């Protein structure tokens, strides 16, 4: 089975370590798996391979998160417009990914990591007036969907939007889980249809579930013992450094 995989054995161990860390971050923070994994994987493998590896873990980890939250129905009603835009633009982004030059893709992932990590590091306390929620939601969905299809990274803009609504922690995590799951299923289907994920990529992405869920469960268990603010700051700094390296690769 190892021989049929599109990566050398030593790279498989690196992928497993990255997915373990990505799952751990998601277990603690409720999000961040794609941003952490794609930013790190892009430093030693083709970014399209990284996107394909992350696809199935993203789907199943978001199902796990949604089911555990208990807010699926209410979140579905409230964020229906966002979800529709998110799903539609995910398909568009997946089709663009196939034709996009590698350097451009590296640059996009690097820029996303730097911009959103930098904004969150400043800890802005944005509040969106309730009268703008129905208008802003679909726009956030469209932009996040395009980003989702191109990179599987959708958390930063969606989480910033949910935070601006003043949602409590459990509702925020559950709502994000549902939105991300709604975009993850068409994402996976799109990648298969456009040829990004063949049998070997599907196998590799499925194998990545093991370290992802090991990290996810560990993160959930340790969440109450770790200072989330300090952990978040350290992670954001690391992501900025990784993003800068990806930008360097895109420009050289």
C-alpha cells in the first residue's frame, strides 16, 4: 500500500506530524486545521498535494465538531445565506485551483496566513450591528467559499465574522463546524470531479485521519489545562513565519 502512495516514506512521516499538530490545534481552538496544515505542508510538498491530503480530515473533523455542539438546526437557519454562498464559491475555487500556477497558489496561502494571523494577533474587538448580519453573511460566504475551494482554508474570515456577532464559545464553535462541514462536502466532491484527488490521493487523505483525530482528541482533553490566549498567540506567530516563507517561495 505504501508503494502506491504519491509521497516518499520520509515525507509521509512529516505529513503525519503536521496533521497531528493540525488536529491538536483544532481540538484546542475549535478551528485552524486547514490553515496550520496547508501552511506547513506547503513548505515541503506541492501545495496541491497538501490541499488534497487535508480534504477528508477537514470533512470528518467538521462533522465531529458539528454533532458534538448540539446547535446544528439553529445555526443552519441563522446562517443559511452564508452557507449557500460558501457552497457555490467552493466549486468555483476548486476549478480555479486546477489551472492556477503553483507560485500563485503558494502566494495566496502565504498571504492568507500572514494577513489573518496578523489581524487576529492584534486581537481586534469588532462588533457587527445586527441590522447588517443578513447582508454581510452571504458576502462572507462567497469570499470564504472561494478561499475554501482554492486552499481548504476558510476559518479566518468565517470565525472573524462569527466573533463580530458576539456568539458564545460553544455556539461559535458549533456554528463554525456546521458552516465548514457544509463547504467541506462539496469541496471533496469538487476535487474528485476536477481530477485533483485520484485513488492514491484519496487513500493518503484517508490515512491522514489517524494522526488528525489523535491530535483532535488530545487537544480536546488538554483544552482546559492550556492557556488558550498564550497558545493562540504562539500559533499565530508561527503561522506568520510560515506564511512569509511561502511568499518567499512564490516570489523566487
